[in-house]
């Protein structure tokens, strides 16, 4: 079973490398199809809501459109509110993970520096100076 997975993986990689334009066009077509499907679904739901409100409340076309507009705006606002709350929590978690990773690697580098011999420290400093000099001359 392992060889079959390797063959499939290699085949997919060959296809990706040799035909990137075909893959991009296929993904673009799929995205357009999904957008069109979403639009049709929205129109169906809006039409059904128009019919339900018009028959339930005995309203005219203009009044029904206003009511449906405000209902849709309420749903959109609620979705944006939920998305904003989710993103706040996600950003907080990302910030905490970033800070913990930063302190972990900072402590790791400090431990490495304190445990290194003088020659290792000199090598690290000289490599850094060489890189900086090379970057300076490239600019």
C-alpha cells in the first residue's frame, strides 16, 4: 500500500509541475461555479422569503422588499458579529502562541550562547558580520 501512495504522490507532483496553467484554470472555473451556485441559492431564498412575507402580512411589493432587505441586513450583521468575535478569539490565541514561542526560542538562544565556547561565539559573530557585509554590498 505504501508504494501505491508514493506512485500517486509522484503522479500528482508531475502533473502540478508540468501543467500549472491547467490546474489554475480548473480552480478558477470551480471558484466561478461556486460563486454562481451561491448567487442562485441566495436568489431562491430571497424569492421564498418574499412570497412568505407577502402572503403572511398581506403587503405590497415595495413593503415586502423593504422587510426582506432589513431581514437580510440583520442576518448579514449577525454573521459579521459572529465572525468578528471568532476572529478576536483567534487573534488572541495566535498572539499568545507567538509570545510563548518567542520566549521559548529566546531562552533557547540565550542558553546556547551561554553554553558555547569562545571559538563558537566568535564563529557566530563572524558569520553574522560576513552576511551583513554581503547584504550591504548587494544593495
